[in-house]
C-alpha cells in the first residue's frame, strides 16, 4: 500500500483511489504494527497506553470505513471485509484492555 498504492487498491477492487490517503493508511498500519513489535516486552503502563491508542484508532477506522461505504453508490465487498477486520482488531484489543485494567 505504501510503495504501490494503485496496484493494491485495484487488487482490492475499491472503486476510488487516492494515493495520499492510501499511503497514510499504510503508514498508520506500519506505525502501529512496528510499535507493537518493538514494545512487546515493555512494562504494563506502556502496554496500556498502546492499547488505548489501538482502541481509538481501530474504533474510528471502523466507523470511517462504514460511513464511507454507505456514502458510495454501492458498498464494495472490500468495505465489508475491512469493517469486519478492523472491528475484530477493536474487539481483541478491548478484551485485553479490560484484562490489564482488572
């Protein structure tokens, strides 16, 4: 998505293409993924902070995808798939946020 946004978007069959937005999404995914990997052995306070960030990001991303799908003429199948994926991440992270705050 970062280096070849047009090719990735065409594979996903998303009808609209904006290279800046696609690269920003890729940058966010890389940032969260890399920080998750680098911080995997961090103290609990750092872990809580990352979980909060992930909850906010995944929740708003899910809502943004959902709103965008229904602002289009037709919601593409990819939109439903992305909504399910981001909502799934949000659910997992919410579970762990509740676990570490017990």
